[in-house]
């Protein structure tokens, strides 16, 4: 291998490393956010339809997809504060789900779990996505 080929090989390795880091530290895309929100709403619909058995199938599908499509990077160190904040937004989404369900049940509307899940999906879209973007911005490879 001559010096020029070695230089090109190193440049290629550096570019692949940069692409891997960018892929692993990107904020949720609109497509991913849409998938997350639809998944939450689907869980609400399944609960209202008394199809709890389908939850298990959906969970297996989600885990299988995440397992196959996951990007494996070297360990990165992110801000513990942003990790806690992201977890807190999911707790708020659960609280929004429960609060909306109570209101829907009090009003006597149908599909309380589905409407509650829509409240949780809105919370995820408005709160969790920006916090997740800040979390991945804090990653240091």
C-alpha cells in the first residue's frame, strides 16, 4: 500500500466514523416521532377494544425492529440531567394520559383510553422530542 492509498483509507474510516456518530446522536426524525405517537395511540385503541393480548404482539414487533435497526456505537457519555429530564417527560406523558382519561370518563365520552393516549402522544410530541434532541446534543463520543 502506498502512502496515498493509506491516506485515502484513513479518510474513509474517519468519514464512516463521523456518519456512525451522527446516526447515533440524531434527534428523532418526524417519521420516528410519528411512529412513536401512533404506537401510543394504538395502545389506547387496543385497551378500549379489550385486545390486551395484542399488546404483547405489538411489544415484540417494536423490540424486534429496535433490535434490528439499532446503531451500535462505542459508549458515549451524555448529560445525566438531560437523561432525567427525558424520563420526566415520559412520566408527564403518562400523567397526561391518566388526566385526559379522567376527564373523558367524567364527560361520559366513548374511547377514554384512546383519547387519553392522544393526550400522551401530544405530550411526547411537544415535550419529549425537544428534550431528546438536547440529550443527543449532549452526547460525547
